[in-house]
C-alpha cells in the first residue's frame, strides 16, 4: 500500500547484536533431576500492548496502523502492519492507485471484501476472502491495490511489510497469489482453530514460501475461556495482533521442563488485549493466551531479525540515505524499473 513520501529518520548504524545468551549455561536442577537446556521452555513476556492508530493512506483510505514508521529495531525484520477494516465504502473505495516499492516484501491477507491489483510485471487479479498475496518488490515495482466491499459493504484485510536484507534489495521483483483453499487450516481438540499462511505451526506448513524474513504468520482463534500455548522460536522477534474478542497473554515464566501437563502455579496473566491491540513479545520459546468470554482471534507473527541499518522514506526502504536518494532520482528520471 502507498505511504506518504516524506523524510523519515534513518538508522544508519546498528550494532549487530550477538546471539541471545543461553537461559542456563549447562544444567538446571528441578527437584532431584537434571534437565538439559534443550529440554527447557519459557513463556515469552509481554513487552508492551499498543492500540493501532487511525491512519489515512493511499487516495484517502481510512485504516488502522498497528506499527510502522517508528522503532524498526523492535519489530525487525518487519516494518509495518496495517489493518484495513471498514463498513463504509466511501472510506476505502478510493484505494491505493499506482505507486512504487523497492527493498521490501508485502504480504496481503483478505478476510472480507476483495482487492483488485495490478503491477508493472503484468500481473493482475483479485484477492478474495481467505486469499493471500505475496509481492517481493526487490529492485522496484509499481502496482495498485483497489479494495471493494462485500454485499454488506464490509472490507477487511491486513498488509504486512517485511524488510529485505541488503543482499536482496535489488533482486528481481516477483509475485505470488495464494487462493484460500491452499492455506492449511486445522482445529485442535480444544477447539483452537489455526490457518498457517507462512512458516510451520501445529504440524502444518503455510503455502507462502521464499520470503527472506522466513516469517511464521498464522491466523489463530482460541475459544471462549480457553487457554492455549503456541511455540515460537526463541531467536525470532514476535508479536500478536488481536482483531476479534479479547484475552490475556501470559507474562514471563521461569524456564521449566517440558511436560505433558502443567505442574505448579500458572504463569501470571498480563493485561487484557482486545480488538485492534498489538502485543509485542520479548524472547522465549512459547506464547500463552487465556481467551476472554467471547474468545480471541489474532495474527501470530514472528521472524528472524536482519540486524541491518534501515533508511526508509515512504514506499522505499534501503540501507543508506545514498541508496534512498538514488531510488527517488530514478523515479524522477524514469529508470526506477530496472528491467525496463
């Protein structure tokens, strides 16, 4: 989606932090038994809960921004998450006319209504409920996205931006559309329902492949008053975005042995995260949520941080200000599309 072409702060230097220290260097003693580090799991603490912000984008589309144009380090490798949800056609029909991108990948997930799209590669089509569109802008692409409501006038979807590493910023652009029927879905014995868009969860692998950030991206529904724990690789940055119902994501736990049933007191519950809340997690092996009386539905997203400098202005994300200036100069002189 198009974003304002205005100068933003640039993080030119970032220390490439070392890998996270092991929870325990050697052995941990639980009662009389020794348990190796690999046999320990810990619940990710909640760093913060943020309410998505009303934002005007494109040609006048009203949406909510969960994050973007702020602290890129906290969400690395992700740059932006938009929740475009509306029941008034006049608030979204103007859409996102032709605009450029470079240096990123976008993943669009539609829940209701539809989005017509076209791009400079010659791709065109319509994203319908349950469908996913993955676009790698790479060296440069120009595209448009035009939303339409369902018979009731409702439109709902998400767009996630993932950064490309410096080595792939100028790769050839590419596009992939995934139909709803190709997205695996499963319901657990406790009623938890999961759709996996990218990565692996509950034994399912999502159909979107080859995203540089190697994200795990799932649509999760937990039934009312149920508690659910989901694994998340420790080395990833992770967040959840709630878009229906409410719940409490548990605070951090001490590392504990993997067990088939919970022993001892439950981890302390955190504050309530309700509709349009972004939950940013700290490190750990798993995420635990206690669903509220209406259940809770959320996106669970994680990815490996790139730990690279970010130079970002509008729809273009590079590593240095010089690369950014060059991209906008190429837009002006007609050489932006590298294959042309």
